[in-house]
C-alpha cells in the first residue's frame, strides 16, 4: 500500500492511503481523491497500480497533466516513480514521498488570491488550457531553479527569464535587491525583449520605494489615466504605459523587488498577472535568501580558510624559529659540555701536577735530609742545579758567605768566589756533568788570605725531578765525610 501526497494550496499537505487497483482523482464527488483546485477537471486523472509499479492516465482534462514538468498525452498510461511531482491544475501530487517543500509557497500563494473564483470561472467558461500550459511549465521551471545550486546572479537571471517568457506584454524587467548594510536598493539584473540584457534600465524609484516600504504588491494598469499625485515624473519621461512591482519577502524580511513595465500597451497587465507575479515572488525570495546565505557562508569559509592558511604559515614560521632556537640551544649545550669536560680534564691535570709537585717537594726534603745526615754538623754544603744556580744551603754555608738565604737562592755559585777562582768553578761544574770530579782550592770573594781558602768539590745528585749538584766545601786539614 502506498500513500498519495496532495498539495492544492487550500489546505495543508494531505496524504491518502491508496487502496490499490485504480484510483480516480478529480473535482467531482465520484472520485476517490476529491480535489478543490478550480483548475482541476471533474474527472482529471487515474492512478493505476500494477504489482509494485504505478501509472497515471490523463482522462481528457482541460488543463492537462504534467509529470516532472512534462505534459503527458491524454488516455495513455505513463509510469511514475516515488516522489516525482505530478501537476494537475494548480496542484501537485506525489506518490510515496511528499513533494519538494520549496514548491509549496508557489501553490499557497496562488490559492490565497482573493480573486481566485473569478479567475477560475473565467477560465472554466473558456474551453481551452489555462495560458496554454505556460503556467504549468513555469511551476516546473521555478522548481528547477530552486533545486539547482546556483549563485545569486544566476538565480535572479533565471527568475527574470521565467517572468519575461510568461508575461508577453512586458517590455522590461528589473530585479533589485536591498543592501543589508545601507538599506539602499542595488540593481542586480535587467532584461528587455528588445535591447538585450544586463543594461541598467531606468525604473520608477517612487513605486519601488513604496513597495519596499509597505511590503505589498502594486500595479498601475494605465499610467495615462492615473492621478498625477500617484505618479512620478520619471514614468512620464520613460513613457511607461503600465507597471507592476512586487516585493521579494522571505519570512518577515524584504530582500528586494521584482519590477516590470510596458512602454507600448496601456492596460498591459491584468489582476491575474499581478497575482501570478506575486506568486512567483515567494519562491524567488526564498531562492534569493538561500543564495545570500550561501554567499555569506562561502565568504565565511573563505575567510576561515584564509585565517587557517595564515595560521599555518605562522605555525610553520614559528616552528622554524623554534627549530633554529633548539639547534642553537643544542650547540650551546654541546659547547658547554665540552667546556665542562675540558675543565674536568684541566682539574685532573692540576691535581696530577699538584701531586707531582708534592712528590718532588717530598723528594727534595728527603734529599736534603739525606744530605744533612751525610754532612758533619759544621760542614759547608750548597745544592745547585746543573748550571750552578743555588737551590739550597746549610746554616754553616750562610755563616761562611755572610749573606742571607734569600740573597743566595737563585745565584750562581761561581759569583761567591774570587775572580781568579770563577773560571775553575765553572770548569768544575762542566766536568761534573761529564762525570769528571775534581777538587779545587779557591778563595772566597770577600777574602784573599791563604788561611781562608776552601777546598770545593762537586758531586752529581739524581732525583725524580731532575739532576742536581752537591757542592761540598771545607777548610784544608778537615776530613771529608765518607
């Protein structure tokens, strides 16, 4: 069992459970689905179920039947799928699924017309299709415009094309939109039957301002017969004969107007033309609002993407800066670690040097102690390096030379003797280095008497810190230590 959804503009969307077999649709009481649409014939349509497939058949209706916007031949069964709109009169029916929601404003506006009965009666008296199916095709075309994903200018141009094709007595049409920031009217698109499109044609600003202000459609059938107070000077200058203007209202907002005029035919527009233009303004306003929302969303997405791109660039730049800073920090850490390693090595070297110095000092003390133990208490002894520079003296040596230890340390021992003895002392130092040990009898520098002569002998002394010379001096007649 399948449902039939009906939108006739008189009541809310209705749904009927189809019993199966053949179901008749029309205005007469004998139909299972009774329509209230005045443009629907008494016996208009049959819906035929064959298994899980459905067919429709036009029963010779006055205004015809359209499946998905295309007229079907009378008396021929045409298969339809679920959700495909079927147009009969000014109503839409669909099998299995509700018709598109955006088609509803068109149907609603038609049946809200105060002069509907008058229009119905007029067309029922004439045994011919209403406006030769143009109105039905317009419903489909407008629905197609609303379904397509179009830009604002594309939607406006298509809407104006539909109106231009429908209103044969229209010479020019303009669609104006309201600037959301300033409230001023902005020319969007113009079309004329003669003169091409895209040109910013002049229009009656007085009428446009009135329609925007009041939010109601307005029409002047014959400009020549209107009172001067109702007209603007521009209408006379443009030689307008008849004019219509309807607001583009979505919810409670006036987005703009649809303006058309004729410069050739007085009484060019009828009440039904104004009603139909008002009907078209509802889906057009909805399409405009959706396009504006889409444009706003697109601008927001572009701004967001731009912000993301800028943020990504900043993140990349910041990441590069942090990477460079991190590399410099690693380099500084490596330099500092190397400096600390060098400092530890130097510290170890200093510790080793101090240890060696202490060891050398210990050896010197031991050598001195051994030397002191080998000497008589009154023996004269001096310790020099290999060149003869004084490194140490006994107390007896200080008394003999008559000078302080501070004055003698670092002096050459040869300077303590007379000029004649210097050469012998220097020669003895050289011979000692070569392993030749001699004993020399010399005078001190301060005394040339024979009684003050000293016997001087050099002995090599080895230690861990190097080679030294031990100089032993004694007065003649005293035995040398063993």
